[in-house]
C-alpha cells in the first residue's frame, strides 16, 4: 500500500501532531493527570475534515477491494456448484487438490480483500478523532465495603448458621458423600490393571501350542503372516517385525494384543552375538528377538543399524545394543528391551515362552 | 447531526431491547469506549478469532467425522489405502479429505487455526509479560489466560489424536506411556483412560471419549474463560503503552464505535484470510500419508504439534534415571520431563505477578505499561524462560536437525542437555545488560537531549556536537520509567520492624528486592546543560519553539 | 549423400531404421543358429572378455580398498577399512555403483549418494540435438552399462550372492499398494519416514531420502535385498519378491502423488508446520496489525 510507507510502525513513536506544551513532563506512572483536557474540547469523535479529493480516491480504492471480495466469494460458490461436482463429485487426490486450491484460494482472497478494504476505510475515511476517557477506580470505597460486611454478617446471623452449629455440621456431613458420588461413578471407566501388563499373547500362544504337543509358537511376518523358517531368515544383518502365529484370528482384542506382542527379529552375525547369562539358548545362531515396544514410553523401537547393531527408537532416541541383550546404550530408556526365547521346530523359528518381564514403559507395580 | 434521530431499522430493535433490558444505558456508556492503539495489542485478537474459526470449522468436520474405533476396510476414493484395515475414525477423516467437497480445506483450516491459536496465545502472553500488563489489577486475567493456554494444549492433543492415524496414534502411545509411569495410580489412570489396555480397551472407548472432551467439554470451558477474559478486560479498560497522552487515570485512543470496531473487524477478516491462505496453499497433517494407526509401526521424525514440543524435547534429553526398590518402579526418566519443565514455565508464570508484588512491595494499580527495558530483571527472567522453552522445543526436533544438517544424533542430545541449563542463564545476563544499556541511553537523552549532528565551535576553539532537547513525546516515553527505589527501611518510626521483613522470608525478600533495584539507572530530566554541550534553551522547561521533525526515529 | 540426409529427417525414418536393424539381427541370428557350437565358442570368448573387463574395472576402481581378491582390507589395528565383497552379489554391486556410493571418495560416517564415476555413469543425458554428440553420449552410456554389467558379473563369479532383480519384479504397477503400505510402515518408515523423506540415525549416519531423483525401483529392491551400509537386510525369503514389489509400488505411488493440500512443506510433519504457522501465519498477521494500528496518513487531513 502506498500509504503505508511513511506511516507503518508502532504508535509509540513520537506523535508529531501532538500538542507542544511548556511544562516538563512528569512520569505518567505517577498518579497525576497529565493531559490537559481542554486540548480536546470538542465532543468525543467529532470529525476531522478530509481532503475531499484524496477521500474520493480512497473511497474508490476501498470499493474496488470490496468488489474483488464479492467476485471471489461468487467464484467460490460458482466453482462449488458449477464445476467441483462434475463427473459425479469430487473423487480422489487430484480433484481434492483442485478443489482445495479453488475453494481455499477464493476464500482467502475474499477475506483478505475485505480486510484490506476495511483497513483502508478506517485509516483514510473515518473521521473520528482520538479521545480521552477517565479510568475509574475499580474498588469500592470503604463505606460500601463496610456496609456490605455488615449486611453479610447480619444475614448470617439471621439465618442462624452461626448460632446453630448442629445444622451447619450436619449439612456439611450430608454434602460430603454427594461430592464423592461422581468420583465413584467414574469407576467403570475401565477395568483394573490386575496382571494385564505382565503378559503378552506370546505366552498364551505358546501355552496353546504346547497343549497341542508342540514346543512353541511360530513367528510370522507382521503384514503378510508368513511363518519364518530358520533358513528363510539366514541373511546376517536381517531384520523383520514378527507376531505370534494366529494372533489376528484368535486374540480377543487384536490391537491390544498386537500392541504388546509386536517383536523385532534380528539376525546378528553369530560371531558378534553375546548371549546374556541364562539365555544362552534363547537365540538361533544369532537370530534373536526383542520386544519392539520401547521401555521408555512405548514407541516401537525399530531402527536397527546392521553396522553397529544398535536398535534406536525414533521417538526419543533410546538406543539398545542388539548384540548384548538389548542393553541401553544411550537415551532416556532405563531398561533393556525384553527378549523373547526362541527355538526351532520342524525348521521353523518358534517362541518357546513369553517375554520374561513386562514389556513397554515402566509402571509403579512393575518392580 | 444535531437533531439525532436514528433510522427506524436501528431504533426499532434498540427500543425493543431497551424496554425489556434497559440496554440502551449500557450501549450509551460503552459506544465510545476508548481503545488504545498498539500493534502488539492485537496479538490476543488473533487467538480470539482463531478460536471462532476453530468452532466454525470444527462444527463442519463433526458432520462427517465418526468418532469410532470400530474396525473397517477403507473403500473410499484414495486409491493407495483401498482395502486397508483401519478404524472408522480414520476412514471418516479420509472421507472428509477426499470425498467431501471443501472437506480437506476445512480440515486444514481447522488445523492451521489451532496452530495460530496456540502461537498467538504465546505471543500475546509474551507481550503481556514483557510490558508488565499483568500487574495489579490484571492478575486474574493473566491467570485466566494461562488457564486457557493449558487447556489449549490439551484440546490440541486430543484433537490431533482423533483421526487415529499413525502419527497421532504414536502421540497417544507416548501419552499412555507417560500416564502409566505415574507413581501409585499410573496403571489405573491408563486403564481408566483407555477403558482397558492400549490402544482399544475393551470396547474401543478412547476416541469417543476424546471426541466428547474435544468438541464439548474443553471448548465449553475455553468459551467461558474467553468470555470472562473479555469482560474483565472491558471492565478494567485496556492497558496502554507509555505515550504522551496516556496516564494511570486516563486512557487515550480511538472510540470503540466506529473506529475500533472497524479495526477489529478488519483484523477478524485478516485472521480468517490468513488461515484460509494457509489452508489453501500449505498442506498440514496429511493423514493419508501417515496410514492408519498400527501399534507395531512407527515413522522417523514423529513429532507432536509445536505447542507440545517442549514435552517432547524434555523427554528426549532426559538421562535414563529410574529407581526400582521394594517391588516398585519410579520412572524419573519420564516423570521429571513430563512435569518439571512445564511446571517451571507455567507455575512460574502463575506466581510471577504475586512474586513481583511481594518483592517490590508495589501494590498500586498499573494501567500504563512498562517498557521492557525499564524492568530489566523481569525482562531478563522472561527471556530466560523463553530460552528455556525454546531450547527444549528445539530438542524436540533434534532428529530433524540431525538429519537436515548431518549432525550426530547423540551429539545434539548432549548439546541440548547442557544448553538447557546454560542458555537461560546467559539469556538472563545478556538481556539485563542490554536493558541497562538502553536505560543509560534513555538517561542520556533525557538529560542532554538527542544528538543533532550539528558540530559547533565554541569561542575558545573547542568543537562539540550540539544536543537538541528531545521532543515532548519522546520525553514522556523516556520519563515513563519510574525510579526503582529500594523500600523504606524495614522498621517504622517506633523501631518496630515491618512485618514482611522479619525472619528468613523477610531476608529473602530484601535480597530479591535488592537484586531487582540495585543497578537501576535513573532517567531524569536535568534542568541544566552539562559538559558544555549547548542546549537549545538553557532552561529545561523551555522547549517551545523546537521543531518536532528533528527527532528522527 | 544429400538425399540420404534428407531421408533421415523424414518422420518415418526412425521406424525404418529400427525395422532395418531388426531385420538385420534376424538375418544374422538365422545365420548363426545352424552353427551353434561356433556361436557358443564365440559367446564363451565374449564372456571371458567381459569377465576380464570386469576384473580390470575392479582393480582400477575397487581393489585399492576391497583388496585385490575382494577379500576386504583392515588397518594396522585390525579394524576393517573396507568389507569383503565375497558373496555380496551382483545386486549389491549394482546398487552401490549405480547410486554412486561406490567407489567411495572419502571415508565418513556414511557414503552419500552421488553421481557415479564416468566409467559406470548410466544416467548421462543423451538427448543432444547434434547427432555427433548424441552418438558419442549414447556410446558412452552403452559402455557404462556394459562396464557395470561386467563388474557385477565379476563379483558374482567370485562369491555368488543376490542377483539383480529382473525388470518385471520391480515394476511398481504390479504391486499391491495396500500390503506395501503396511509393510513399509512396519519395517521401513522408522528410518525413512512415512513418505520416504529420510531420517537421522546414530553417529551422523542417516537414512537417505527415497525421492524420485534418489533411487529407482531396481535400486530400492537391491537395497532391501542386500542391506547397504547400516540398513538391515530383507532377503527374498523373509520379504518375498511379491512383498518387495508391493513396497516399491507403495513408495513410487507415494512419491509421485501430488500434495492435495497445497505445498507439502517438505512432508516432514509437524516441525515444518509449526515453523510455517509462526513465520507465515503470525508473521502476516503482525504485519496486518502494524498496518491497522499505524498512524493515520497525514496527507488526508485538511490542514
């Protein structure tokens, strides 16, 4: 805007049109009336006079912005009714893009043109002058305060609440349980935690498999449900996300069970793998399985770097060492990822038990 | 318009209301209410208008959104996800994006308005803080504002959890992990929140619950608070920046009707326009790229919206402290970052007005704002808080920083671990020094005037630059600074110590007060020329006849 | 001669040449078929020559780091400098060399993608207007392709390993996008992000972006198959060729689809969105506020 060049900027710049006064200016922070009111004797808002030619020009500019806004809103409606619905309405990404651009663009244009028009109107054509108003004291005077206090105490006295403590106390007694009632009502928001966080579907699935005379449950690739043979997963440096076989068909709450049972299977080169004490037979030639749920706050920790054998969680960068029982190397997680005991049956990779400890983030009862 | 007769269209309803409510008295009193002008006073308006946009666009979205975790197979027009198993919430969000005309625009407008809502509240609060506009009598409005900001964070978190895409599900997963880590009741809170185990509970309750909170309860509370905020502001009258015509007793500015009304109306349109502009040309939260939530899937660069970034950053840089004893686990690695930084920033902001009053003993009403330089300790503390917040914010994006600038990820974590302590202290010191320097400059101008650029030679051959007295307007701005005096001795005339100076608290208070005031620089108008710099007029009162043009800004 | 040049410019000339060439090949092939042992002998000689070419290229470009017999090298302390190439297979060679990662220029946290060395640069442009230049470029490209093939063959012969996938296996049109999306989000997005825009790893390493200019479908396949650098291996028995094709289909569709909501802001999620909200949103509105509250233009007033 051409009129913006010399005028933009905060208004606490010196006001050149301000009156020139002869006295040293005391700090406005002090409680005194600084402004001589007689400088604006005119009634509030009495108009400034405009240069009629400039005003006419400004009026035309404002009007053309309003016309532009009008055109844009009309275009918005016309596009919507006449064009966006062609060939049976909006379908798919290309039409969504087109529609977003047209509708959004026209909407933005309409609002902005109107905003600019109003702004120019205010700045150039409104003739109100700045005015001064008193700031009244907010607080009541002492008399009022005293009168209120007296009335209040009198009321309390009249009601008898001060004189009759039995009434007061039994009323409070009656109200207290009522206040608790809503809290009690919230009890059925959810079940109690019990031992739910301590088990995963692996345990259930292994139990079911053992009941059928097998040694454990097969590992299937998450997404394709392909059971994995040891020979399938023989490439060193391999990684894949696995679930217990049958979880999608048999689990009661599939999502909840997947959220606990999801596991990463990693093929660590056997010569670099250091099995933890007591877990010497939990891996198959360096093929090892850890819970995918980070022990920090539960994101899937799955960035496996085959050069460093680090497992990194992309949320908060907790880092675990896949060669060393998923020990924490860096980051905010405090505990290693739980390890799943693996075995082989009929050439297939199987889990022979549940995770030995609760998976995922810590909790108070975890111990 | 001496014989005022309102047109019938106005007079009719006006009289109708007046006959029943007596409203004309109120209208008459407030029609010309004065609003002082300053660009920074409009930051809060962005928040107000974004909130209106949020209500409108949000209502539009509810017409198609299904807050349900029931499993379904997507059959809509976005080809890449056809046949994919997902929740109804996600499927309906896709439907809004790709099969409802203007739906994508409304989704984007809603999200951009949320970003602007939170950003403008932050900017507005910084303005209020740095100018001391929260001081008595406005502490209540400060607290209400803080409450709305907190609610806004929760509202935003719930809102972006609703579409049930992979990114928002990751956010919920983290929320659940944090909830679970709360000592004693964590697992119960988590189970009660989700209606069972993460993510679906026993009946898929979470999304419907979040939906109700997001569209009804929290916006309702915010709406109430907004109303209270505006009414209090209206009643107390807006603060003003120190300029010549503003005093503690008077407010100077344009009348509400018609000028301020038109200005704020224009700003309403600007806010709408900018949000629509962003919605049309900048893609936000492309849930179709994220895919449905899947507890086994995750993406790199999983970040929350910016206003939650401080939590994310604190979680990332926290060392892995965890205490396990007597069969119980205390996750300091989760609890401390979840509570402490926000506690410091929000708690500090909440008690600050009262702390400042206690320290300075200043219980007066303040209607004219401070210039930030004139309260160096406050400005320094504010900048320290901004730095603290900002560092944690950046730490929340450390993976994006590491990836974009090819830095070592762990090195960025270590960098932020130290910076979060060092940078705020540095920011405090540097800010305070800058403030004091500016005060000195003000003092020099007030005492000696502004440099005119005119070199004069005195009769004995000395050259000196002539200083012109500052303009009256400038002087009133400069002199708005109060002399920060130490309080009177902590004992009254009878030798009885003042009650608030006794004991350890009294000691703390006097120390803090000293810190607040000891290096204050008086900005005063001197009545006599100094250093041989010839003033225009030797009498300090004699400023008549100067040309206002001489002060260049 | 002049007439010939004029002919060459006819619209049908290209087809004619192709037809003629096909005919010629047919004739030559027909000529060779009866004498199959002669052809075999010729093929064998040719194969030996190719292998020799591969060996020479290896010695020239790779041997200094990977050792003369591709057994890998170690520094004085026994820390590996370059890995053994025995068993890495043709797929690995093709990925590393065609993306320019190998031969490596300088050791760093990670070998970046770059323009392949001239010997193997199959991406050079050949669409020159001048026939001589075009011919030369085409020749160079053909030579680069042959070089790459010879080098692949040489390494493959040394220790076996995964082969380069056939074109049909990497055709994005043949994959199931829905399955591909699920597999990508479960196994790839944690490093490469939802849309394949890449992400940070430890120690200055990074998962590279998977944009159109970064990686071809064949290279995506090879990367999954061989696990270059820090990337894990997804062999064909874990993620079957069909699964890989699905992932490729998903990725190619994702990177080729437009951003319906406007500018994608780098498709990196809330970080750039927050930045845009502050810089563009709050920035524009502050400018508007300054304009609205600025002093009235003076010239309008009648003085």
